[in-house]
C-alpha cells in the first residue's frame, strides 16, 4: 500500500503542475511535501494521508484519504478560495495516470478554510478520497 500512496502523491503533484492557471496564480510550481524555508506565499502542501486496504476477493486495492493545504497571506479569503477552486478543478473526478496502479476514482470529500492568527495566514484544507487497484 505504501507504493500506491507514493504513486498517487506523484500523480497528484503532476496534475497540479500541469494546470498552468494554478501555477501562474501561485507564482510558480509551488507544490511541496515539506515546505522549504523562506518560501513565498501562496503555496500548496501535502498534508495528512491515511491508507486502508480496499481489496476484494479478486482484486488488490487501497483507499487513500489525503489532505492538501493551500496557504495564503493575502488579506481576506479570496486568494485562498480561488486557489482551492483551481485545485478542485485539477483533481476532482479526474483520471490521473499512476505509474504502477490504476486509479478507480478521485473525489474531493470536503474543504475548509481558516485563518491562523499566530501565523497570520489562511489555511485552506482540502480532503480527497482516492481508490486505487493493482493492474
């Protein structure tokens, strides 16, 4: 299941990087697993990931719940919400090409945005659910 998780993450980042409007809005392909020091806002990070066995009697598969975080320092929610909409458009119900697995489905389950007063940033969280199978 670990290989499927990495395969999925790579496909997600590739789909986001392929969205030229999203890359332009971010000021570059700023998609990170771990945020580099002194990175300018806005950017997107991969958050919590949970993986579950989703095998059937005839096929091996796994369910993946993962969170993407959209970070913005703009006053108001406008930038973060616009970026979140671009992410949704790039991923929700898309057929991403995984290198060693088959993507059965990919859906946005929910999104949330909050202002972190300590950091003075908006954090937009988006949780996706994906099911993958071995070919």
